[in-house]
C-alpha cells in the first residue's frame, strides 16, 4: 500500500482555494481557447502548471526578506547571496538574475551564434528558445531509455555519451558552442543524471575544448537521486554530491524558482573567477537585467535566495520531496496507469500517448490529457510533448517529440496528501474514460517562438 512521507514542516499560513463545477470548467477552458496558460489562477483548484516560483517560502525566508538592502549597487544582500553560493558550489563568480531564462539570455550569446550548435541531454522549452534566439541550433542527446516510459532505469536523464562524441565529430568541435546538462532532465520526465555520466560528459568536453554548462534548476533533487541510486555516493552528503557534480562543469545557469524554493530569482555561476567571460556576463546583465550586484532582483529577493539555497539542500526535506513523488507513483501503479517511470523529482509525467494511442502527435495528446484533467477536477497541468516542442526553425514543420507527456509539476511545500489523493482519483477517472476521447486539438493561432504559452487551439472535428 502506498505510504505518504510526513511533511518535515508545519503550516503557518493558508490560502483559500475553491472548486468550480464541471460545467464552469468546460466553459472556462473554452474561453481560454484550450490553452491552460490562459486560465485565471482563481479558476484552478490544484495548480500543477509548473513548480517554478509557485513554492511556499519558509518562516526563515520571510524573516530574511525584511533584511533586504535595496541599494542599487553593492547591497549587503548581494554579498550574503554570493557568500552562500560560494559555500555551496565553490565557483569563483556568481551573477544574480531575475530567473532562469534571464540567465540563458545573458550567458548563451557569448557562446552561440548562427552556424553554431548546442547539445544537451534534453533542452527544456525556454532553454531551446534561447539557443535559437542566439541564432544557433539545439540538439537533444538523451539516452535511448528515456523514450520507454515503462522501463525503470535509474538514470534516464543521462546524456548519450557515445552519441555526443559522434555528434561533435560530425558537426566539428569548432561548431559546437556549448554542451548543456539539464539536472534533473525535465523534458525526459524529471529524470536524474548520474555523477558518473556527468564525469563522462565533462571528459568529452575537455577532450574537444567545448564549454560545459549545467542547467541547475533542480540540482538538489538530482543530488538526492544520486544518493539513493548511485552506489559510490550512498554515504556522501547532499552537499558533497552537489560539489562533485558542479566540479564537472565550467559554469551553470539556474532558475532559483525551483530547488531554491523562492518565488523569483536566478543565478549564473562561473568556475574560473578570473575568466574573461565574467566581463561579458556583467555587460549583458547591466544591459538586460540591471546592475550586476542586483541583477533584476530586489534586495529582499536576494536575501530569500541566500536562505533558500541552504533550505533546498536539507536532507530531511529532500527525502520528503522525492518520497511524496513516490507516493503518487505508487498510487498510479495500483491502477496500472502509465507514466514516466521511475517517478521524476518534481512532478508526475503521465504518458498521454498510452492514454490516447489513436490521437496523432500533431493533435497533441499531452494537451488533450491536460484539458481532460482540468475539466475533471480543476487540476492544471501542461503538455510536455509535441505541442511544446513547436515547429522546426528551418523547415517550419511540426516537431514530433520522443514522448507525449502531461506534466503535473508539484509546487514545493504547498499541497498535502489530500490534494494528492484528489489528483489520483481524477487521473483514474480520466484513464477509465479514455476510450471516449477520439480526437485532439489543432492550433488556430501561434506566435513564432515558445508558442505553447500563448497559442489558441480548437478541438479537431472528425
């Protein structure tokens, strides 16, 4: 029987949420043009659209917020953040920014331009977009195991190292501007990357003199998986594992709105504190974000980020975090419902292709399942599949994703077991009625990039 891991915290403040009727939800998703991003937050009962910035801050973070130094340059809050980051990661330079995509906007153009390539274990949507905005092309190089949702391999987020080296030789090492390791691998279903794989990728990058960047949004959850699943690391502390992982890379970009448990913030880290890259980062930050000692953040945000860096590495917290995801997985297993297994670190990735095998990728089964869950119980998830992938930037043709997921990303320290049980019941009801859904959705309008945030859809009529 599935067992829920008790929360290692007490709740000190609550926010009222309401459940709408099915008829109301059917009307609201229609008015939203079948795009869940267009829904009002107040019309959502359990919001699993993202785990980014939707987390509950702690009493320690709220207390730190009051110490925010709002000086434009050289604020004491900036130095507290830098001290925390140096203590944890050991890098020579850190640049605060307002969120992860800002880190990519500041860093990527220094390595990528037209004619260049970036290779990743899998790019998430905004990271892929910033590669393309810089003029380069993004190539995914995840291990084949990631495509088989029923295969319970321990590190399905890994880079395919053999293929990575083959790609570098085919493209020419001089044309590969950057290798990016996404921890955990979001597009693959929140799947972890092993320390062994990080070291192998690092060795390849050093061999060909290609810079290695970590997309560090969920680095702490990844470290917990390493501790649980990698034999050589079972007796290491989370802090020791984190340092070993980051020692493999040259730099990192981080959305701090995930594992650092804040509502706004991001970081760039550069290992070499004397690197000429730092001057370029500072120049881009001043142009895009603000002066480099605040990076688009308030002093109070910097304070919360400094505290959250430590809280997100708490071993009791991480056991609870991964344990609560396992509870969801165990309940799904009871009903034989397909998902990316084993469970990922930050959410549940339902296998929409197995829910709706007769709906083609260009009618977006992941979006279909997301909409059905909203209609069923007011649960807001999102497509992580062909709808999110968008169109090929060179041919304009719809890209087919290796998986068609509906992601239910779980905000940190927000929902309780009762909410999880509501989610499981809704998923089971939709699963039991899956044969009733015979067609998907088509796009009636889309922007040229990152379409799934804004696109309008309508049901396909057979």
